[in-house]
């Protein structure tokens, strides 16, 4: 007897990096750090380009930082993208004006500042600052050749209105104590009419430890749309190869798209408020050289912005449905319907995301356990540390079957599963776009049926390259 494909898929889904749960910096009104710390922060923000490239707050914050570092051309492009995603970001408009002035176009910069100053929600202290900036700009002679900025504006305007992409590629080497996600028990107890029978599990069904290499790549492309919305496409691919357990090598592919649209102004007056999104996702898992799992998911959600001091949060709620297929075991196919909720917060330098999903997986045909009630909670925390970035990813999962899993296991008891997976990662920038990293991972799954008890630990080190604009 072996663990079914559905259980294996669930374990692999709990591995770090199998989902995108990033909370992006920039929406909490963070101040720029001291001059000596800005280059390290720039490298840290660049490493988040894939996860956060579709967030206006992140683009605006990174643009302001590059402005402070004197990289005005790069800053202007990021700030253009931020304003296309969220035209109401007054801070980004001011930073964009500063970048334009530094690039030799004080006239365009002044026009941008006048636009901000005309807004009724701009407080008096900021109005005074804008007036001083305008006087300084109007007193400056225009630098550069006539028409130089207009040509650049046409070029960048066309470019900013189109697709913008970011990507990452990581190579990790390490060791894993349970490459094949085998059960911790060395015996299998079957309940037979004449009494319990205990069998020793064959070696191939026991945990296999060894060295492994992971290759992970991800990309995201964003195109702003009219009305402050955006269309986002993304793809994620990852594989693991081990010379000591080639039958446990796997490859995961995931791709999808999300359409976002703003629903109204924020209560704080400046910035975006509620937003709605509609997304579609497809995923595939190959394990041991064979197709193990495929799924198609549709989601719809709405979020809100809540501010308090230096903390800003975005609570969200939505619906989702997913069709799940197991090519090698069609009797396990099912359809999942459920609710989701989330909370993404930036509190100073800390970023926290909480995501909850709960629903029911309905079998397409007769399958062991029948209908499944499922719930999972994911908590992600990140913060800068010693020039790099420390992150933790905790995933908690519960499942309860409606019917008995098998008459041979605990007299046909309904299966219950509880699983917790934890990953700690520290990354440190070593060059623009490059960082080194190390991670510790732990997974523990418990069930009333001993066959589904699983435990594993892993350690990896590697290098990550990030590209984006």
C-alpha cells in the first residue's frame, strides 16, 4: 500500500514557494532610511520585483528610493508605472516631478506639481511645500535640448502604458530528510475479519534522505488599464532533482492571470481604496516522471484599505472554485468550492500576510473518504535584517473525510489530517539583482490513520537573480 496521489500533492503544496502570498512594502508610508542604508534597501527591494511589481505602493516607494540615490531615470520609469496603476498617489506624483526636474524638464515637473496642488484633499503643510517647489522650478532655466524630454516622455509613456515584466531565477543545493514524503511508521496495521495484522513496510516506502538541487523560476507581467485597473499575468516553475531518489524528482508548473480594478477612493483621502479582482490559474505536477496532478482555479475577491499611524492593512474576502484531476488515479478527481479571506499589513519595516481558505472538495465519483472538508491558513512574515531580508512562512492545513477511507484501516474510520509546514529564509544582496540565501524547512503531518503520518526536514543554500524594471 502507498500514499495516494492526493496526499502527496497536498504535502508538496505545503512546501515553501508553492504560492504567492507577498505583502509588499510601500503602502504604509515608510520613510526612507538613513543615507548609509539606502543602497542595501535598494537591493532588497529589487529582489521583490517579481512578487511586488504589480503593486503601486511598492513601485512608488522604490522610485522614491532611487530618486534619493540619484538614479533618476530608473526612478521616473517606476513612478510612471505606479501612477498608471494608481493615479491618486500624491506622493508618487511629487517624487515623479522631482525625477523629471533632475532629468532636465522643470516645465513638466512644475505641471505635475500644479496638478497635485489643485487637489482638495492635499493638507495645508503639503500645499506650502508644493508652493516652494514650484517657485524653485519656475526660477530654473530649462536644461537640455528643446524637445528632449517630450521625446523621452513619448517613448516612456508608450512603454509604461504597455506590458512591464519582472522575473527571478534561483538555484538551491541542500539536503532533505524525506525526499519521497514517505510515512514515518515502519509498519502497516490492517484490520481483517480475524483481527489486526501488522506488516513491515518495504524499504522503498520508507523515508529517503539525501542531497537535492532545486531550480526555481518565476515571472510577472503587468499592463495598466483605464480607470486605474491592471491586468497581471504570472508564471512559476520549479523542479527538484536528487541523485539518491530519482523516483521522487518532481516538476511543478503554475500560470495564471488576474484582473484588478479600483472601486473607490480611500477613507484617508489620498490613495486607492477598495479594489476587486478576478483571477484564473492552472497548475500541473509531474512526479517521478509521470503526470500526477492538474488543476484549474477561478477566484473572485474584494479588498479594502485600512490605515492607522504607520500601519496599513488590506483585508480581503472572496470566493473560489477549483477542478482537480489525478491522471494516474481518476477516482480521486474532485471539485473544490470555498471561501477565502486575507489580511496584508505593513507595520514599519515588518510585512505580514495572513491568508485563509475553507471549503469542500466534492468527489466526481466514488473515492476513498468521499467528500472532504478542507481548511488552510498561511502566515508570511518578512523584515530587513543586517542588510538582508529575513522571512518566515507558516502553513497550517486541516482535512476531514466524510466517509471511511478503507475498511482495512482502523475498521473503516473516516480520515482526519492535520499538517504544519514552516520555512525560514534569509537572503543577502551581493550585487545589483543578485543575492545569496539559506533556508530551513520543517514539515509535520499527523492523521488518525498512521499511514498518513509524515515528517521531514530540509536545509538549502543558493543564489537568486532578479530582473525587472
